[in-house]
């Protein structure tokens, strides 16, 4: 009975997904959101559905004007499949000047696949604005839907037969085919649920590895990173993973994207650097080679020390990525050589380009702030005091703006200094040597007092015979609890049963 109930769900999910139309502009915008996340279109309160101003600001889609170096077609050619379509729709919402071209490229890619629901939603949004040759092709979409329905019905019939005959391997294979059909049609939730049904039928390491790969790949497309760490960990425990470097690299990228989503930038770099450069060109369904260089470079600048940056630049594997994006190499080199002005200038040149990245756009503000604050601290580190005007010119900013930045660092206790407003200097604030010596002396005295009290307490316990005696049959208790080795040794001469000088039973 459970098997029949499970099989009836896929029949109703797909047609509903393809025929339902949006009832408002806000729902339409949510469905074509770049990351695939549905936005909350409900009223924000119990009293009339008024939205909070802060929530509205968060949901506003910014208009981005990228640099002249940004070529939309070249950018789109780096990716394939659902990732390409998702990124193009994400860019179309923000890059208004080339919105039509982005939609056209997305439509061309959609017609090569089976995601007719997203194809229809795109034309519900843009209508006939794309021009000649880019109108809704209902004949093509209906034909794909018919083929989809036929394939799904055949697979469901076969799956039911396998269940009736208790053929576990055939059930697993058939469920994978159904999930793949869901995946190709853009129903990632259906694909995820179907993949999870194969868990009980996975009998070998290869089966478990395939399950982890499919679940991780589907979760990335849904932009739902909750299950990714768990399944990546399961896959890395399998020895068979060493025989598949491409799949191993895919798990590394998935872990890196999860760390990036959680703002763990140092972990993001470490995972991406482990991806072999030779395999990176085959990961276009998730990420491009240029993305690995850019993500790693920005996150390393924000989190890594100067020595770690040098190790990263000298890494033989990472050099291949840096050759694909020379600007990242120049940026890292300038920061390492303390040429902060040029490094920050390069960052500003492609800041708007990064705003069009589906994974990185939410982190641009925090990453750039971390990098600039780090540059300010590194610049001031070798000096006892420095002229604020010279420091402002070195960072290509005004002195009042620089003072505001430095004040924030001082208040946050990230910079141990003070601003001399009269002399217009930044002066390092150091703890006097005498105070530092007194603090160390007090700490040493407290440690000595605590150790002395512990020793006296132990001696008094032994003298009053207040000790736990070991059991006759518990050989582990002869060694005593952790940290009581001294008491056990002192008890040897006091006739404790079971110790030296007594017979064991």
C-alpha cells in the first residue's frame, strides 16, 4: 500500500507544475529568482499585511552596471545545464541594459533541455518583448510534456513490478531514472525525494557514492545547503572515492559553496584549492574555472595572513587557476608586497561584475570591508605613529573618511591605537612593560596557589584513608581515575588490596 501511494504523487506533481500560472507579479518574480529560492510574498503581519520597510529593502533587486570587461556571452559559455539558465536569469534581473540578451540566451538553453515549466514562466514574464524568433513555442513545450508523461508512466509501471517481485537492485535503478527525469525537467524537490527513496536499496559502496553525488548535486541546484555537509562526509569516508577524481572534485566544490554560504571564507579557500586544475573544466554544471580563482582570491585576502597568501600563490595547482584570471594574481601580489592602493583599486574595477555572481553577490560587502580593514591594520603595523594625511593618500581617500574607518576599528578593538586629532596622527597604544610584568607575576602566583592547595588536599585525603579502593575483579580500577596516578602510587605502601604486596584473587 505504501508503494502505491508513493507512485501516485509523481503523476500529479508534474502537470501541476507545468500548468499552474502565477496569480501576482510578486509570485512571478519569486519563481524566476536567480538562485531558485522562492521569495516570501505573504503579508508581514496579522493586521492587514503591511510589510516592514527593512524586509522591502532586502527584497529589492539592485540594478547593476558591470565593467566594460564583462562579456555576457563569454560569461554564459563557462556554464552548462541548469546552472547556466539560473545564472542568466539572475543576471537578467539586475543587468537591465542587456536584459533581453540574457533572456534570449536562457531561452536557447532551455529549448535544449526538458524544463518546460521554467520555459513557460519566462515567457509569462517577458511576453513578446524578445523580438522575432523568441516567442512561446507551445508546440515544442507540449511535445516535451507528452514525452515526459509517457516516460514517467513507463518507469512507474516498471517500479511497481519490481516492488511486487522484491527486486531491490532494479528498484534502485528505476528510482534513479525517475529522479533523473525530475531533475532534467527542473523539479528538484521531486528529484530529491526520489533519490532519498533509494537509501534502503543501496547495498554497495558504489551505490552509496552515487546516492551522495545525486543528493549533493540536487541540493546545490535547489540552493539548499543543509544536506550537503552530511552527504559529502559520507562520500569522503568511502575508499572508492579515490578512484573517481572528478566526483571527488565535485564534492570539494560543494563543500566550498556551503562554506561560502555560511560565511566561512577560510574553509572556502582550502576546499577550492584542493580541486585539481585538470578536472575543473568538467565541473561546469556547478562552477567555472574562473570562479574558483576569484572565490579563492577574495576569500584568501579577507582571511589569510601574509605568509598564507605567499603559500597560496606558490601552490602549483592554484597557479593554473591564477593564469585564467591574471587580475587575481596581480591583486594578491600587490597585497603581499604592501601595495594596498593598487590592490584595492583592482578590487573596485570588477566589484560590479561580482554583483552579478549568484553565489558571491551576498558576500561582496563583507568581503570588501574585511579586505580593506585588513589592509589598514597591515599598513599601520610597523609604525609607532603615522601621519593621517599620508595614510589617506596611500589609500586614495580623504582624511575625514579615513578617520571614520580607523575609529570603527579602534572601537571594535581590532586596532590598538588612538587618533591624535591635534597633530593629525595615528599613534599606537602600547601596554607599559611594567604593567605587563605585574600581570604575568600575578598569574604565576595564582597558578602556584592553586597547585599548592591541590597537593595539600591530596595529602590530607591519603593520611585520612579517604580513597576509593579498587574492586577485586576490576583490573581497570588498579590504575585509578585520570589524574590520580600520584595517589595510586602513594597508596602502594599503605596496603591497598590488589596493589603491589597483596595477592590477587
